C-alpha cells in the first residue's frame, strides 16, 4: 500500500481511475449471494463530497448477467460478461458465438472475450482475425473487449500482432489478461498494446480503449498503468470509454484509500 504522503496529483489520478474499474468476480465458487454482494457494494462505493463516482462496470460469468442487470438497472453501472470460451478460447467458434449471444440476451452491456492464442502462435492470423470479427458482428451495438492473454504470447512482436488484429477487427477495447494464468498484466506488455492503439489512432483518428486486468491489487500498481496511458494519450482520455482496470481485490482497497485521504477536487 502507498504511504500517506501521496501527492494531490496522484490522488486525482486514482480518483479518475476509480470510475474506470470493472469490479469483477470470475471464480468457480461464484453464486447468487456473492453476485448480490458485488453489485450492492459497487452501488455503495460513491463519495460525492470527494468527487468519487461509481465504478464503470461489474464483470461476471454469463449465468449471473440477468441477476446483475436487475440489481444495477438505472445506476449507470454497466454489466460486463466474459463469453466465448473464457479463459482458454478453446471451443469451436459456433459455440463461442452462442455463448456471446446468450450473455447479450441476458442483458450484458459489454462482452469480454478471448483470442485463440494457439492460432496466433501458429501464425494463423486469418483465423484470429476472422474469429474476432465474428464476435464483433455478434455483439454489434455493445462494447466488446478482447483479451489477448499477453502472458501466453511469449514475445512483444506477438503482442503487437494480436493488438493489431483485434483493432483491425473493430473491437472497442484490447485487454491484457484473463487473470487465470501465472503471468497477468505487466507494464511491458501494456506499453506494446498502447503503442499499437496509438499507431492506429494516428492513422485513423479513432481511439480504441485499453484495459489492464489480472493481478492489479494496489493503488501503487494502478498508477503504473495510469502513468503509461497518460504519457501517450493525456489525462483527458482517462475516462471509462477508453480506459479500464479489471479488479477484484483492488476495488475495495482503492475506495478506502481515496476516502481516507483529505484531498478533494
């Protein structure tokens, strides 16, 4: 945990990031009671006196989307669902598309899906692109985040290629990790992804979003990704249309950290 000597500028950065969090539970032990608690707590973590708004979204498995949607209706907090053979991506494309459609029909506002890492490592870039494009088509009109699982891609070149393919396929966000393998989000992999986003933005004028997820559990770690993003895109783009942090343990810690300090906007 960071010290009490945090600067006003760092506090403000963390305040901005809080409204960019996808408050997440993706465990085999998830149940209706746990989803109730996740959604209720997400609604409670607001401090108007310090300008701390609610999180961007909650992220759950497809079977809990309808429950979460009912609890969060009208709050402004989106419901995100992993879908498409999360976390491995190792299912036939028709089944992956069926799961995406199920999540959307249940009320998901956003889909977090995964690429076929094995296909990318084999150099089958057409398959990777076509699968992402098919999921994009299935989820048109909703926010689509595509997880690269950078810890399995082995090289910066592979991470850059996966980023380019996803961006070309029309996704809204590229995301680092599932949080289900040993190597999750890293600043190094994130910088490669952000450079791909920057290159696309310079050519097209369209800014694709970035989501860091997996193993980010302290305010100090959050600031690493905040600083990376600000260096390339500036503070004005730290909003949840373009920047997200996937978090489970972090959310409660960051809210407490912000509300216990005396900085105000």
